[in-house]
């Protein structure tokens, strides 16, 4: 999959593309439905399937106080898009100038560049341009004038709720990582680098990998069944999200204990995939009571993975 950082990097004289436009934070099942339509049309036409997206998130410029914590890091987003079979991703820099453009100016400006469209698929509620004034009618008028088709793709619903990036953020923030996974089509994951902690986990006989996060979004405080990914290697794990109240902690941390692993992870980049919530974080009378609870948490996680293997 090609990634073009800026329209000036898009190849000159490229063939017309079948495309979609949007932030696509999370690349969730609603996004995947749109990308499936783009890819199918591109295959029929023997043309490239392309996403036009933005960096930073538009709200970072338009209303910084409302900018959401992103579901994905840049790396996670590009990997998810590549797994959807896209040929390329065109990343437009979203700045104050772009934010000031009317919907008509945005369409005219984009279509006056090297990018030529054969077909455009967008979600049925897609809006664009200043004050989000652009809609399907304007896109279809542009398509009729410039010779490309516009398809509106209906939303995906799960458990009676529309799948959206904001719904996923809400599910993760409340600790409902299983709902988030159903909406994403894969487990929600954070990305980080393992750093040295204070060694309390090792003293309790349960050493943990402490993460310095690259991810912006984190689950609610609690203990989770997780899977820790190092390159191509996956490890069953249990992860605590929170402040470690038994030891008077105040700063939120994420620390992961890998089952059946004994090694040095310091400095390694890992993804931690959240599979199920075991319990809320709470304060224990002392280290021995906490160690007993950790043993029970690990037993719960082992049963989870055993059931997954047998199912």
C-alpha cells in the first residue's frame, strides 16, 4: 500500500481512482463497509482503491477543545487500512486554510489536483467543508460535472447502536472493550514502549511491563484480559489500567503481566490488545492481599484463553 504525504507526492498522470474521503479513525466496521465498496468497484474497473484522509484531525484546528482522543496511532491506522486491501492512502495536511474552505471550494480544490476520480463512496452522513455544509447533493453535482459516480454507504449497527468512532471511544472509556471490539472488528489496542517501573510487580512475584503510551485513548481503570504483541509474537497477558491505589499511586499507568514469559522487554515496542474486563481497580489492605487477587485475576485470564482455544 502506497502512502502519499501531501497531494504533491501523489503521482502525476496516475489513473483515475475509486476513492473515499474521511478521517477513518479506528477503521471500524462502518469504515470497512465503505472500503469494501471502494475496493470492489476498483477491482471491476481495474483501477486503484484510494483513501483521502487528514492529519491532524480537523477538530485539532477547528475546535481544539473538542478534539477527541484518537482510537488509533498513525501506525495502527495505516496497518488497519492496509489489511482492508487499499492500494493507497493520500494524507492531506489539515490546516487553518483548509478549515476556512467552503464545501464547494474544498471539492473544486481537491478535484483540480493530480487526483482524478472514477467513483467516490462515502458514508450516508458524510459532511465536509466549513461548518460541515457539504453533503451528498453537492458531491453528486460535482460528480455529474466531472464524470465520477457517488455512492452513499449505509451505516453499520451493532446491538442497536450505530458504529462510529465516537461510540468506540465511549465504549473504551467505560471499560466495555468487548463492545469496542465488536464495533472495530478486532480488539481495541494501545501502542507503547516498555519502560522501567518501580519493581513492585516483581516483588509480588508477578513482574509487569510498564508502558509509555503512544496511544491517546486508554480504557477505564480496571484489570483486563489482554494479548501483548511483540512483532509477530503474541503473549497471553493480564493488564492493569489505573493508579495502583494500594501503593498510593496518583498518576494513571498501564502495566502488563505476560503469562508464561520470563524475559527482558525494556525498550521494546508492543501493542496490548484488550479482550475482556475482569474487574475494577481497587485498593487492598496490603501487598499480600493484592498478590492473592492477582493470582485470581491470572486464573480468570487463563480460563478465558482456555475457553477461546477450545471454542
